[in-house]
């Protein structure tokens, strides 16, 4: 099963913090999104149709650059809960030594 959630951002709002708990895809469905990935030296400006693959245990900041912007977050929920729990525990004890890498694609 695949879970998809759709969000609308007000262009006048402050950036919103997200903690990614499992592999997810952020897809811009309308407007323009400003994305910052903690630990990355770059910011990303994503137009409608662009998508970003996000790895688990990543913190992101998202905001709209227009009056309103829309995006969806989708994830594959077929993995077992026990495996996710073990990944969370492992991440708590693992020190991140590399910059997070994300893949941006334009549909």
C-alpha cells in the first residue's frame, strides 16, 4: 500500500520543520517550494512537477515562495513495523559522517 498526503502552504508563513521517519517522496503539485535539508550546504527551489527522494532520519524545512503552494508526501507502507523500529534505534546510535544526498527530478 502507498500512502499519499497532500499539503498546502501559505506563502506568508514561516518555514515548516519535518522529520522524515521513513523513505518518502516530496512532489510539488502547484506553486513553488523552498526546501532546506539539514546538513546540506544547498537550498532547493522546486517548481510544480519536481520531486525529491528523502531518506529516513532526515530533517527538512519547507516553505512556499508564492501566495500558495501545494505538495504531496508519499511513502511505501508495506515494510514491517519491527524493521522500522530497528532502523530508528540504529539511527539514534549512528553518527552521521556524510552530507545527506537527495535526488531531484522534474516530471
